[in-house]
C-alpha cells in the first residue's frame, strides 16, 4: 500500500484541513484512483473520497439503521425525509430533482441494517445541486405528520369521506410492502432472514411487515431520525474527478452546525445454535388454484463474519463451484433429483455482520423436505471427500474476477457498495477495492492444499454446522381469505370502538390529506430548488466511438473504443428477416437451450464447464424494433452475448462457435428439465413481471413490433410452456434445430465488440472462419403478411393471484423519425412526472405510475405499478387530455422536462452497455447525425409544442387505445361491477 497525494489534492496524512483530519491516503492503481479518508473532528463524520478522472461524480450518505421492530421504520423514514426539508419546502424534492436534474443516479435504499442516499451526475453544478438537496433532506427534514401518514400509514373510509363506509389502512410504504408480500419468492426471503437471525436486527423487517406497519407512530418515526440521522453516525462516500478540497468546502459549513452525539447502532452477531431447526410456513394462492409443485424448500446456514475477507473470498468461490453453472455439482444434483423444478434462493450472502449460505428448490412438495436435505448433505459429503479439481477452482476464480474488474453501468455506485459494506461494520473500507490481492491469496491457499482447502470449509461450515434452518414454504388456499377476514374484523372492531368525534377526525384527516395531495407545490417552493438551465446542457449527445469494418466473407464488425479493463464484450447478431412465423414463439426456448443444453458432440455438463471456465456466460436474446429513419423497415435480430478475459479469448470464441453452429437439444431428459425450469419461471411472471405482461398485452394489436413483443415475451410464452412441457419432444426438437439452421447464413451476421486490441485481432480471424463455414444466401424480403395483428378487445383483465394491480394502457403514436418525436419525448416526461405520477402514486398510493413515449415502437403507454386501484387509475389515464388542456404549465416546466430527457444522452458510456447499444444503433440506422438532430430539436421544444403534440396524441389516438390490467380475479370483477358499461374482458393467466 503506497501513500501519496496527487496534484489536485495536495494533502498530507495527519494534516488538519478546515476541521477535517486527513487519516489515510491510498493509491489504488487498478482503479486508477486515490482514496482520501478524512474525519470531521467536531462531529465524528467519516468521509471517503475515491478521486480519479471519471466525470461521473457520486455523493452518498449512509447511516447504519438497525430496525428495532417490524414496523418498517427505516424504510418509512427513507421515504419521509425525501418529502420536504428546511430549505426546500416542496412535497417531493426527490421527484422534483428527478424532473429537473441531469442525475445519472438518484435514489435512496433501505438495507437490512443501513439506509443510503446516493446521487450522481456528469455535470459539476448539477452534482452539487443534488448533493445540497439531499443533504438538507436527510439532516433537516420536515417530517410532518401528514408526510408520515402519506408515506407510512393512515386510516381512510372506503367510500370517500363517508363515515358509514368501512375503515381501511392506506400509505405508500404500507402499500408497497403489501405488494412485495404478494410475491412468494419475496416472502421466502423474508422468512429466511426472520428465522436464521431471530435474535438480531437482521431478523427484523426493515422494509415493514404490512401487519405491523400500523403500529408505528409519528413520534416513533421522528425519534428514529433524531437518533440515527446525525453526522456522528454518517458515512459519506464520494467518487469522481472533483478535487477533495472542493468537497470539503461543501461539507465543512454544513457539518459545522452539528455537535457530536454518542450513537452506537447495535449490530450484534446472531448467537449460534446448538441444534438445527426446521420451520414450515405458507404463502397465499387463490382458492381455485392448484397447489401441486409449488412448495419452496430452502436450507440455510449461518457461516461466519462479514468482514473476514479470507473466508469471504473462499465462500464466494465455493458458491460458484457448487452452484455457479448448470454443471456445478450441487445445482446439478438438485435438478437431477427431480424433487423440485429449479434451484432458488441459493448461494453465499455477505450483506451484514454474519454471512450465510443457502440452497433451495422451488416447485417441490412439503413432504420432500427430508429428501432434499439428504441430497444436499450427500452431495456436499461427496465433494468434501473427493475434493475440488483445479479446473473447477480456476473457473470459479475466473468468475470472481468479473465481479472486481468489470466497469459496470453504475460503476461509482458499485464501488460504493463495496466500501460501505466493510466500513459500517468497522472494517477497512478499502478492503474489497484490493480484490486482486485477495484473489491472489485465494489462489495461494488453494495451491498450498488443493485437496483440503474447500473440503475443510464444507465440513466445518456446512455439514457439521448446527446453525442450520430447514425452511419449507407451501402454498395455502385459505390463508389470504382468513387474513382478509381477520383484518376486516379488526377494522370493524376498531371502528366500533371509536366515538363519533373520533370518526369525524379520521374523516377530517382523510380530507386534509387529500386536499394536501391535490395542492401542487407553489411556484415559489419549486423555485427554491437549485436548478440547471437548458443553456447549461451539452449541445451534443455523447456518442460511442465505433469503427465499422467489413470482414472478408461478409460479416460486419463494430469495434467500440471504450476502456474495458481487461474484460472483453462480444455480441454476435443474426438478422431474423425471413424467419418463418411459426418459429418466432420458439426463440426464447432456443435461448434457454443455448444456456442449458449441449453442443458439438458434448453434453450439457461439458459445455457448461467450458462456458463457466472461460467466459462470463453466454446469453441469447431476440428482439424486434423499427429502423430509426424508416417506420416501415422492421429490424429483427437475435444476439449471442458473451464476455471473457483477455487470456481466455481462444477458448471463449471456441465455445461460442460450438453453440452457434452445433447446438444440440436432443438430450431429452435434460430438455425436460429445461422446460420445467422455464415453466416455473413463466408461472411466476404474473407476480414477478405483472406490469411487463400488462403492457405487452395492451400493445399487441398496435403494430407489428408490438405483436412480436407479445409473442416473444408476453402471455403466449406462458401458454406455450404449459402446452409443450409435457408433450412429445420431437416437434420442439425440430423447431430448435430449424432456428439453428436458419441463423447459419453469413449475410445475417453483424458483430459488436468492446475490449482489448489484441483480442480484436484474434476475433477478426475467427469471424472470417465462421463466415466461411456458413452458407451465403440472399436474405429474402420480409414477408410480414403472416403477422398482421388481429383486432384485440379494447379493455382486458388478466387474472392471477395477487393483491395489487398493474394497469396498462397503450395507444399508437408517432414514429421516432417524425419531427414530433423529440417533442413527444419531452411532453411524455412532463405529463408523466407532472400529472400521472402525482395522481397514481401520490394520490392513489400506487408504488409507481407514469406514461411514456416509445418512438421506435410508435407507441404511447400509461402504467401503474403495485396499484391498489383499477378504475381510479384508468380514469386518470383517460382524463389526460382534459388535464393537458387546462394545465398551467410554464416554459420553466418544459425546460425541466428537456433537462430530464437530455440526460438519457449524457449517460456515462461503460463497456458493459456500449457493446449492445452500438449494435442496436448500427442495425436501426441511428447515426450520430440523427441523434444530434434529435438532441438539437429537443433542446428547442416550447410550451406550445408540448401542448399541441399531447392534444394531437390523445385526440387522434384515443380510439385505438387498449387497456390491460393484471390483477386478481376478485379485484377485476369488483372493478367491473363498479363500471359495468366499461367492463374488462377477464381471462385467467394460468388456466
Ligand atoms: Zn419504498
């Protein structure tokens, strides 16, 4: 470790600068950064700045916030501080800043033992604006009672303001957590945390258990803030090219108004058990739902300390060895056992004081728990007996390297996560930034005793470890109804216990809350927020520096010049024009085969070993869109995507070649497993992806690409898996092979690459060989007649068990090439954040809501996320036109929307996304000239433009609009009974 300072930061260790003590300066060569660690002497605030040449600067404050109970106080506080502060008396500064800043990241997160507030921007003035608003929010929030009620919980009468109606509980976090609970996977995570750490804050629910949230008081919320949100409990992490001294000038005066408090967040380790435990619990399914094959069985162990790096890296490697690929022994043993459909909730967790290890199966039956336990124990015992091979170990280390070398899309945030995890638990914050050192030690440990290194760990930490929980979570048809009845009875009892005066008070509160929600922020309050001007924006969007090469034999190579730190990214794309209509639905399954089956005479185990040994994975996807300059040119392509380290280029390309040329799905028992896994995934989608399903379904009749999106990722995929999983395999085998044969035409081939120049050289040679081995056949003009969408019902409901709704509405819109494209982009942002979000989230207490314009898809959509309402939300969508006509928007509002839209073009270009983005820009003809023209047009959008394009959008296209709501049958039928004249046509998603 060397200690030096750079020219922009002339500090010395132990020097005092404006109240800060410089504690340590560390050069981090691999990150091209210098870490400055400082200590604010008056308050005890800790500061760490990772200074480097990156223009994306990040500011973050983290507070350890161990939850004292299950009321979700850390989570409700996280929401509430971002609802008005001393200097910024607006209801929702977070959303105002989302609207008007160039933030590349802005959010707040509640973890199991901490709360963090990060913001990032590429524009210096914007960065300090964001930091200032966040600082005021976390240290000086207003935390009014109304905010507490809105974000946390409050009572309402179902019939608006009528005390004769039923009492119900409402609140944004209350609602969010109720939605989260309707997902069985999330419920299983909760049960694991609650029961593996029962005697610590980790066993408490930092997010909030909907049944306990109403126990939190306003005072409880303010007390929690007073205790933990203090500089003495703050960890301030900064990243980027702004000099540290400038950050100190920002922080110094702001910290000066605080003293020191003695706040010690209590984060004790969990006392270890002497005996393993077993627990059975349930999750709700609808009364009519089948319950077979829907049980989760998860084995959980408490392992060791979260700051023991030797163990941390050993277990990170062991995780990948045991579970990291389709051929990994523990994963394979579980899948082969046929005791369930797929592995779930599995792996090594290191996000607290204690680390843990988990192995789970989903799609099982409760009575198989002991058998699952036996399979896991037998497999682990066998591995401990025979040891781990050098190849298995090397593959695991290769996988670990990506985690630490890769320049990920949100790179500063990624590093923040590494720093905070160690820092707030009292370890050296730079520990994980020296990952290469730890990987070297891991290699040395293994080399010293290859046979025993992991065998000892498996025995001591897993097989002989009594702190083990066997968790069985099965579906239950009655629990939801029982809970609903109990809750209704509780609310009735509560209501009966209240005096008429108290009932009137609730009514009054409800009305006041609604009135407050309906009062927009005053222009003065909005003006108090620091704002960028349109003139501060860069005149041109950022481009990816891509060179286009025509290789011998025909394929096109896009070479993207972006620093990638020794990791190489490759997208091999095939034009799908002319693919027979009946094969489109099978593209996702073909992709599953690419990831899970064998090839080139090798079985899936051998292929999986090569993939995990030499690459960061090989994925396949297919997409459909339109050309940017021509709405009538449909662009359809399939992509094999991979990444690999410099030293593995030959082996990585060889395995990609085998998968492209010689994919082999004929191992029928294995194929059956793959289908079962895909079916389990599809069955979970109503809860895991309800909004995605609703949006695709609503848009499927709009145009050709909407139709394809539905076929490739919508309801038809769920039905297809239900149909073919138990059918004879031959027709499927034939279709998979037909897709493979179809792709092997050199004229379909375009390749996008980001990485090292030496690797590019190898790639050119191999691509030439690949092209030579493919046929050379003209691509037939697209015949699209087979796909002409049929008329779809204008209002549909898709039913599945859940207790929230996802409401989508789609309508045709202008193509991106239309002069109104940039205007619609700005207008949709203004309407979304200024109206739909306000109505659906703030007044309707849905978790999210908005509208958006998709130029390539020629589509306008409205959406709500985890929504307690159906008709109310659809009314908001329908009344957009009236709102547009009467809204008193100013050019200032439009300018904020322009700034928000412009930031999409100002994202930092990281290698991970450059490869795919460069490819899609090339394929859709999105040239730098077109992007610059759209950017310039967007900067010039006026209030008149916005109003005109929105009125045209809704007046012209309302007739073609389609609604789709994903929710429970009960909720959908309830909506229909309130609105029979506009009933939704209801179908069950899973029949
Ligand atoms: Zn939340």
